[in-house]
């Protein structure tokens, strides 16, 4: 949307408040990729955007609201980027979504880890965003065109399958974070194959039993 | 070790400092079952034990040291209680360990959840205890007599299997916590069967592929 901060500053007078807030939010999301929430201060954003702290408080109220807005936008981005393409078998589509999830975590590691820490550590606002984001990501497996074929993976919509898919999301998150921290000689491709077959692997006993 | 606090108080003069600290620690662990770390104050322990706060500070220094000691002891208890019995097939032994893990989480839910929250939220001392406890629980799958037969479950000791077992521990923890919060009509037995076959389910593609 904008190529650099100089451009943004030069267009200040022509932008609507909403457009301006949007630009600042996008900048926050980009900084959030490589900075934890603790590091991501109003001061840092003001400096990066080349505007005053007062103006930032005008748009976001306080640091907490700014963080919430950034994290919500980052969660929306993750949801959009991992959308199934609608092409290929259910397993191929799952692998594709996982591939984009892994790339997202790699590219946004510091912010992502700090979100998980905040959400798990009892920060109510972050926990809500994290949990509804995770629910949206896994609900997708049971909805829409993919779900028509997803029974092939064992994804029938029952309470026990829902519970196991919830756990599989925790599994995937844990494995990907561990792998990004130390790949242990496991290639990205090996990781993706292993992750995508783990879901039918977990569900197979239900389907077969 | 002791049946009630009155007994404990009456034996005060005869007990060694180590024995006394041990009793207080055990009381702390019992309170930790039904109270979060936030709730588990020196004041509460002093009241339950019928002794002065000053004496408790004498044994544990400060609240943080007391919490660390309680959590470490609880982790040791969990490790002991989930030890494989050495009887039955690897899958039966795994199911037995999982059964005792589930029972432990049910019986110690409030404390366990608060430990996870503290560990995930960036409390360094709790994180270390939690991670070494989890490592000890899963390392056991690769060591000792069980490991001799564990290849039947796909548990060969390779980096990718270690990574997947790490993720499986996150999966198990997530599924059990969710189930304790809301069992969704899933019986304890169904839960246990599903959890124990999930490990070979996750590992099967590696073994077969």
C-alpha cells in the first residue's frame, strides 16, 4: 500500500483518518514480525512512522489498544494467507495451507512467539484473539468446499474429531516452533509431509475402528 | 506421611528442619492441586499448617522459592506416577501411563493449569521446571526396558521422531485440558484409547514410508 515512510509522511494532509490509522496499523504489523509485543512500543512506531507519539495515541488510545489492533490484524493476515486454494486433493490442500503457515511463522517468528506467550500467560485480550484465530483456522477444515472431500482425511464433524483437531493444532504449532528454533537437520519438505499426514494419522483409528 | 495438621503441630519440637520443610512442602503440593499459584500464598500455607508466616519464610525464603519448590515436587510426583509398569505391550503400557496422566490432571487441575500459564507466559523458573518435566516424561519413551519394544510404536530414536514426540506431548496436554474443561460426551475410556493410538498414528507414516 505504501512503499516507504517518506511517502506516507508526504501524503499526510491528503489522507482520511481511517486511511492514516490503516497505514500505521500496517506498519505495526510489519514491526511485529521481528519484534515482540514488549519491544513494540508507541515510541518505536512513532519513530518508524516519523510522526509524534501524541498523534499515535490519537489513533490507538494506548499501547494495549495498539497491540490488540496489531495482533488482530496479524491473525487476520494468517487466516487469509493459509486459505485453501480449492485445487488438488484434500491432503494437497492441507499441505499447501501448512506450507504457508510454516512460512508465516518463519517470517513473523518474534511477534508470533510473543503473542503465544501473552495468550498462554493469561493476557485476556491476546488469549481471545489467539483462540478465535485458532478456531477459525481449524473450523475451516469442517466448512465450505474442502469439507466435502475432507472425510477422506477422517474429518467427520463429531465431538471427538473436533477435540482431536484442536489437539492437532497444538501439535502443529509446537512442532513448527521447535523446528524454527532448531531444524535438527529436518528439511522444510520433510516437515511439511510429516505435518500433513499427521492429521489423518491421528484420526485414522477413529475412521478404521 | 502425616494425617492432619494437628499431628504435625504436636510433633514440631521433635522434627528435624529437613523433615519439617518436607511436611510443609507436601502440604503446599496438596494445596497446589486445587489452587492456582496466584492463590497459593505463604499466608494460606501458614494458616493451613497452623504456624507463623515467619517460620514459613524461614524454610522457603520467599513466595517465589516456595512456589518453585512446590512445582518441582509436583512435577516429580507426576513423573513417578506415570512411570511405565513394565507389564503388557508397549501400547498397553503407554495407555496405562496416559491413564495416570489424565487422572493426575483431573485431580490437580487448578494448579496444573496455573503452572502451564506461568511457564508459557515467560516465568523463567516455571518454564524450566515445566520443560525439563516434559522432556523427562517423553525421554522415557526412548530409554530403559520400554524402549526395547517401543519400536513397535514407531519410536525409533531419530531427530524427526523426537520432534514429533515433542509435538505429541503438546497434543496430549491440549486434548486432556480441553476434555477436563468440557468432556463433550467423550468417555474417559474413549479419550484414553484415542490418545494412546494417536502416537503410533502420528509416527506411522515415517515407519511405513
